[in-house]
C-alpha cells in the first residue's frame, strides 16, 4: 500500500510512461474488434506499470472489496451455468474492466493534475479521429467494412445512424458526452485561439452526439450538463466564476439550438431526428416487457444465469437493456448488491469531493456529472462492458484517494491551465 505523502510522483514523472498512457486513451475509440487494441495495450500496461513501481493506494480497500465480491459472484454463476465455457469470454471482459478501473485509479492517485491532463489529451485525440471517420462515412466519402458480428454494410449503418469506430451508435454517442462537456468548459479558459478551438470541438462533438441518434446519449448529455452546472453554481465563490458558469449555460443552449435547427432543415437528418426524438418508440413496449420478465426470473434465480447468458436466455428473447437488471440476472443477488454498493460508494464520495476547492475541482465535477449521466442512460442500456465508463470511475476514485491520503501534498499542486 502507498502511504500518505508517497504519491504525487513515481511513474507520473516518467515521460515515456505518460506517453504510453496517452496512447492507451487515444486508442479508446476503436472498438470494432475484440479484443480491441485498447484492451491489448491496457493489459500490457497494467502488468508493466505495476512491475515498474505502481502501487495500490491506501483507502481503496472498500471499493476493491465490492468489485472482488462482484467478480466472485460472476464466477459462481458461471460455474453453475449449463455451459460454463460460454461464460468465460464475458467473464474475462468484466474482469478486464475492473482491472482497468484499478489501473487508472492507482495512476491518477500518484499525480491527479498531471495524469488528468494526459488522459483528457488522449481522449480528445480519440474523439477527433472517431468523429473524423464518422463524418466521412456520413458524407458518403468513405465506407468501412462491416464489424465482426454484422452481416452486411447495410445492417451496420442502417437508418443512417453514425457510429464512427464503434460497433453500435448507442455507444458512439455516450462516448462523446464527456469530451463534449470538457471542451465546453475549456472554451472559456485561457486566451488566444484556444477558446475558439475548444468551442469548435464542442460543436463538432455535439453534432456527433446528434447524428448518432441515440435517445440514451441525448439523455446522457442533458443529465450530465444539468448536474455539472448545478455543481458549478453551488461551488463557485465569486462574480467572475458565476459569470463563467452563466456563459457555459448560454453557449450550451445556443449551440444545441443551432445544431437542432440545422438538423431540422436537412431532409435526411431532419426525418431521422423527427423519428428518433419521440419519447417512446414502437419497440420500447417489447423492451419493457423483457425487463419485466427479467424481474420475475431474478426472484427464482438467486445465483444468476452467468456472464453473457442474459441475451441468449430463451425466456427473454433479447437482452434486458438495463445495466442494473443485466448485472442482477447474470451475477445473481450477491453480485448485484456488491456492484450497486460500489456505484453508491463512488457517487457519494465523488459528490463530497466535488465540494473540495482543489485545482481540478471544475474538471472533477465534469467527470462526476458524466458518470451520473452514463448511469442514468444505463437504465435503458447495458453498459457493463463500456470501457469509457470504467475510465470515468477511475477518474473519480484517483483524486479523492490522493486528497484523503495527503491533503497538503494535493494542495501543493501548482495551478495550471486546467484549473479553469
């Protein structure tokens, strides 16, 4: 265990290690194949960094214990499944997601400000590449071959929904939400051309969220923005800061209005938007019926069906499209309670840390808000294997553990351009 005063150094002083971290995050938007390059590099860095001296911080025991119980429940459910071999792949993916959370938490703990900068830089690069590909495909300039699991190009891009380098437009949109809000916040920070560049990126990422035509992503963006602004107004301590918060609200609403007006004026996009903007779609009735069946099955399956089996279970006909029900039916009561406890602990402690006047407070608020937005969307989609969700969870835990371990060392961080 790392003790108080030992963090804010270590691997974060190694430029090569930080470049590897940047490359890892920069690869996070390409997940058309499994394992994705992000998974391969992440697994290698997890081992390499711990060999080079990355250590587990003090205070991480409670969330780690919850996730250990969650994985143990998945193993038990998998062993009790009719075909245990079928559960191995989703079980290993689940384990990798947890280890990625641990990796990011430990690395951010060493120096939150510096590692945050590297992560956000890589995230912006990944989002730019993903949006560039999505834009070129949407404009009909390029065409990618179908991703594994899709029978044809037409199936992959049916309904003209952009998905970039993801397999699913319902993941493409949510992936852009954190970086969209981050660039929005950075837009009012600094001088020169940076505000213009960040503002342009925000509009572009917002357009990507629109043309993904995911109602869940739109909900995610709305919830994340409202929570971020509520926390900003609550924590601001001066007229200049309040003015900046009002500017953020005005720019967000203005940009959203312009993008929607433009979309409505375009025949193809306008037609899809009018269809997708409806609160309830025809297939939602069947989706909610499946969720009701899952609830009934949960009552008589306390051990769970096993990882990856919910979508294949004959009774349901399809996946439950709900993270919380998905965890419950696959990992059983024990696994669900452990995972819910981890999320509750994360949100409670994250909210408390949002109130601390640190140099990364405003950025941390964005991470917290986007985590809540993602979990809200997860009421209507299974995000168990979303890589960027576990990155956000790690970005919540790393700084608060560093603060808890040594507040003086944390406060000694020099205020940089990130402290907008």
